[in-house]
C-alpha cells in the first residue's frame, strides 16, 4: 500500500483517496514573472512522478495546476521590461509548457490562470466579507486569521504568539521563510497610476496572490481534494492562507493529504540571480546532458530531502543512468516476441519497484533496486521470453520514471 508523509499531521500514513473513484490533485504551478529554473522543476517533477505512480498503481487521476500570472512581482517585472503583463506571462507560460514536454512531464487536466479567474476571486471575497472574516481597509480587503478557528494548523503555528494589536500585511509575498503575524491582503484596491486592475462589484483593483489559488481551484473541484502539493516554502504562510480561505467557505476539508518538496541548492547555496548560480535546462543541455538525464537527476533524490546540484553530482547521476540503459539494451537484444512477465526476474523487478515507491515515493531506492537487479543479469543466459518479460515490466515502470527508454 502506498504511504505518504502528510504535512497535515506530520506523519507517514497509508494513502486512501478522498474520492475512491478519482484521485483529485492540485499543485502550485509556476509564478510566470520569470522563466522556471531547474530548482522549480524539481518540485514539478516530483509532482509528475506522484501522478504517474498513482496511475501505475491503478488510480484514475484528475490534476489541476495554476499559473500565477497576476502578482506584485509580475507587474513589477513587466514595468521593468517596459512590456505588458500578458506579453510577459504568455512568453513564460509557453516556455514552461515546452520544457514540461521536454522533461517528459504530463500536462495537467486543468491549467487555470489567475488573470482569468478574477470574477471567481471577487465572488469569494464578497462571501468572506459577508461572513465577517474579511474586511475593507483603505480600498484593500484583508483576511483576519483570528476569525478562522484552527488557523495555521497545516504548518503547526502557535497562535498563542499572535499579536493582540491588529497588524496588516499588504504585499503579495514577503522574502524569507517566516510568518507574518497579522491580517493578510486578498484584494489590492486601485491606486492612481495602476496599469493592471478590474472594475468589479467590490470596486476597482485586482486579486492578491493568496486569494488566487482558491479562485482557480473552485471552478474545477467541488469536494475535498485527495492531494495538494507544492514547494516547502509554501508551508510558510501561503498554503495555510489558501486552506483558511477555502475552509471558511466550504463545508468540507480542503485536502486530505498535503505534500511538500524540499528545495534544490547549487554547490550548497540557494539559487539566485544575484549569485549568478541559476541553472536552466538549457544550461545542462549545452553541457551534453540529455533531457532524460536532467529529469533523472532532479527526481532521484527523495523529495523530502534537500537536493544539491554540483557538476560532479550531475555527471555521476548521468553515468549511473547510462549504465542502466546500456545493461537494458543488452537484455533487449535477447528479447523475443512473446514476453513472459511472470518469469522470476520480471516479477522481482516489479515487486522491488512497488515496495520502494510505496514507501513515500522513494525514487532513489526504487532506482537503486532496479539498477542492482539489472546489472546482475547475464543477458547471454536469458531465454527470449524471459528477456521480453523483463523489458515489458521495465517499460511499465518507465511510464512513471520516464528516463529509461
């Protein structure tokens, strides 16, 4: 049985979907004010492996992933480049989808954009104001966390430290990994000179970042999600904000399981433009690595452990994958037309893969198990149907990993 580490509760538990007929998943997508780098893709690839393994395990899956194309950073970047927000974000969304395909990722069923979900955001804000959970202040609208019982339950926030004096945080995002102990903005009221705004029932303005995800989820999913995923940084503020908004308005929990992926560092340091250590897929392709090797490097470390990029680590990962591919080619040459998938080795490969992946998606141990078995096979001694059975099982497994064939 698949077991996953649930950030809500902080323990590994058996996976039972909220809806037995379909596993519903929503994953935080890219902020498209800039191009996604390999650190971003580490999280998106972990989510891709999750979806693929659920399907491999026999589940039907419906997945949504949002594009954050309407936040403070997006408007600032568009102004800096002297271009429109739509022109900037369309270019980055197109590049992102192209790289998803390059890296063998499944395109989600739903790809809502914040800029196309303004009416939904306004409707949610109106309901929150009516309930007295959100309020207007100087043209903006803020959410009062003290009006939501259990606020911060995902992170495990100690509300005893919440200040008694009202404080408001009016930016979409704040640097660093810490809590803003106060009311958070959900609507930016129009200010003179604003280039991006809508004229709505609650006045002129635009939805703030933390109302955007609820607005993009609501049209597509109308029950408890089985899974909600994102980067580990979203455990600070963002996901608890999203949860509080939706659970204030709906009679059911937002999601049953919450999964968070740790970050990628580069030579032990956070990736940033100021340090000049931002790596893109192009960077690694230009060094002679294949898309499959890039994908392999990014998925092979356990998603709940930090992953450090170095030239040496990337090289060794690529060599390890090439060794496996070479051994599989030798087996493939012996394969006949009729596979024996019940042969001992084929069944062992399948069992080891499932055992390791069922343990909180341990791709690293699953790959090591495959590598050890395959490298120990003397292809010359295989029967044609045995070899075909091994290749058949590996092709099924590679529908999850997408790195072997």
